[in-house]
């Protein structure tokens, strides 16, 4: 089994963020440059030429795109 260790830093590189989100690095880059349709990528900060993703922003991004599939009406209304 191939397992990846999660980084301990709050700010993640593009590769670490892609691994954290379980998406490809290329897809994350395309979202950053607006080259995808329908999905706005997560917020990032730039130090020099290197973008960094705050783990908390990645979690908020996932929460924003979360769907209600599989939930009952009672849980959707809360």
C-alpha cells in the first residue's frame, strides 16, 4: 500500500496541496490560472514565484463544494 505522509506545515506547496485534496497537481495548477471550467480553485498566497496553500483554506474550499448527495432532508435543513 502506498501511503503519503501529510505535511506538518500549515502552508503547503502545490504538490502537497494536490495530495491533500487527492487531485492532480496539474488540475490544481489549471484552477489557479483559471484554465478550468466550472470550478474556482482554492485561495493561495505567493512568496516570490512559489504559491502556497493554507491548509485551512483548502478545507474551506472543500466545504464550499460539498454536495448534499446522500443526506436526508432532515440533515439538509440544518
